[in-house]
């Protein structure tokens, strides 16, 4: 979706004149105005801009363009809600358990995965020190389950730039591990 910019005076007047389309769309789709107005309005305003900036669209009714944009905005909203974001709680092996013990005391010494984890943690800390703040922003959101497109939309960069940052950090980490 292209970026919404500030409306011109003519676009503002046009949007005000056709505002009833937004409310009609919400009613027809069975969406409560209190809950979905803020979602659909961005599609509506983008439709106003596109309709004004692209004269070839004037062969269609504005209602057609507006409904298409509002539908896309609502669909993207619901898709975002369906995308499960991970938010796992991570505890340190030094975290007290409540019985005056630490997790590390509860884990048997013959489980190598625990010690492999500590080596991975050291590698992670090394990678973190090599990463730029932009790399870390992307990596944190990716670890929470956000897609490259969602991260790109959040930081107004392309999904390929998101994956590029992840790739660059991966390469830095490989060089540190070697």
C-alpha cells in the first residue's frame, strides 16, 4: 500500500463531501463504527488521494475505489490480528525458583542442551555487541513473530530491507563465531 500523505484542500473538501460512504461501508459490512472507523478511515483517505491524483480512475465511481481501499484496510487489520505474535517468557538459569534455589540447581548436570544454550547465549551477546540499533529493532520484532512486511510497514522500509538487515547481522555473527 502506498503511503498516505497530508490531504490538499481540494482532497479535504472531497473527503468531507463523501464522508457518508465511510459510514455506509461500515454499516454494510456489519462493523461497529466505534471499533472500526479508525481502521477503515485510512483506506478511505487513501482512496480520496488516489482518485484525485489519477484522472484515469474517474471512469469509475468514487464509491468503487473507496470501498476497495476500505475493504483492504479492514482485511489487513483482521489479518494482522490473526497473525499470532510470539511473546515467550524467558528466564535466566540464575532466576530464583521460590524455594531459595535457582533454576540451574534444578536442571540435572547431564543435560548437554543447557550448556549448549549457554554457549549460544554467549554468541548472542557477541552478535548483539556487533549489531546496530536498526539491526536490533528488526531482530526483536522478528523474534516476536512479526513478518518482514509488518516490520517494514512499522519502520517505513521495504520487506527486502528488513531481510537485508537480518542477513547482515547473520553474516556478522558467523564471522564472530569463526
